[in-house]
């Protein structure tokens, strides 16, 4: 749900460079981080300096402070979120472990749950199981990217 950030890709850079993004910027790749990128993005600061032949700073010529992005406030209830995630995992694992192959075939492998406040429509929890390992996800994408070239 929250998503993650990563270094801007070549294709993303082509899309975002007109908005002031640099080739080494980090951007939202999935989830809230991606959908709210324009709100979360700040403005980079700048500093012009003078250095000697050894690369040592000799003078600061000018500077502009960085401007942080906006906050995005979610309606997620952390206790309910944790309970939904824990409940999904334990129930799916329980179904798989108690297979009798008559009524329970042990074939529950994944699930999702959403809790919404019926009065306001606010999303209070959003969970899915199994979750994914971000490290594995990135390694997998690198492998696929190399295969396409």
C-alpha cells in the first residue's frame, strides 16, 4: 500500500524531466509513493562553491535551501492494519495446515482484506497475503530487464 521509491529509470526520466527531475532523482515506484509523487516531491537545494586544485572548499558562492515536499496523511488505523495482516496470514496458514481433502482442500494460498469506515468512506486497513520481499522484487526486475536487451 505505501509502496517504495527508487532511482528514476530512463523511461521515467523522459516523462518527468520537464517537471525538473534529474537523472539521479528518486521517485515513487509503487503505491502511495507513486500516486502521490507530485505532492511528496520537494525541491532540491543548490550550493555553488569554489574549490582549490586539491578539491578543498575555499568559498561558498551562493546557496538555495532545499524545500521539503508536502505531507500526505492516510486514514489507516495502524492497529487495525496489523490485525488484518496477522489475521490473513494466520487463517491462510491454518487452512493450508488442516487440509482433510473432503471439505478443506488446503488450497488457500492468498487473500486480501479492506476495512472501510462506513460513515466517511475512509480506508482504515488494506492488507494482502502473501506480501512480497522488496529485495526479491528488485532482483527479479533487473533479471527481466537484462533479458529484454
